[in-house]
C-alpha cells in the first residue's frame, strides 16, 4: 500500500533505517552500561551516582523506543537479535570493570560524547530530507547533551 508518509522522504529510506538501527544499537548498549554501572558502583557518593546512572538508563531506553517506532513507521525492521548490537553500534560498549564512581562517570561521559557526535552528524545527513526524524533526533541530542552536563557536574563535585 502507498505510504505517503514514507514517500515524502527525500533520501534513500533503507539507508536512513540503517542509520537509525545503528543508533538503536548504541542506545541499548548505553542503557545496559548505565544500568549495570548503577548496580555495581562503589565508594564516595555511590548512591547519588547510582541514582543519576539509573535515570540516564531509563532515558536511553526511551531513546531506543523512539528510534524503533520511527524505524517501523519507515517500514523498516528494528534490530531483532541482540548480537547485532555489537555489529551495528557506532559508540560500542565500555564494560564498567572498575566499580569506582569516578571511573564509571568518565566512561559514561565518553559514551555521551560519542552519542552527541553521532546524533549531530545524523542531523546534518537528514536536514531538509526527513523533518519528522530530524525533529526526533534533535530531541534525543538535547537529552544526550544534558546527560554529558549532568555527569560532568557530578564528576566535578566528587573530584
Ligand atoms: Fe540516548
Ligand atoms: Fe545519554
């Protein structure tokens, strides 16, 4: 059936879906990195750090939801197998091998900075081509910038 909502997109929709699936992989890995970090963090201000990590984890999961829903509207398939996360990710996954709060914060700051760069690049690719995805990614980017700010503020406070 004709989908005008897809036809109005002024770029290769398959390529757009691939870009969104790479971001979806990033979000799931970011979600888990925060989630497990919150469980294992130790030391100074660990409870405050855990709360922040949990909050971020939930927001990364919401980003994954938005991306998956957009992919479906574009008549694509969100990644179906978790092993694809590692194959498609831009930003990878950094295991919190040390439970030290400062180290975990630094790892997650690095992840946020990767996300900011990726989403900013994505916005440039889809500008004037798909206003709906553009608006959604701009909203996600705003939250990644907030995440970077929150983590850096917390790191300064405990340093
Ligand atoms: Fe995110
Ligand atoms: Fe984030």
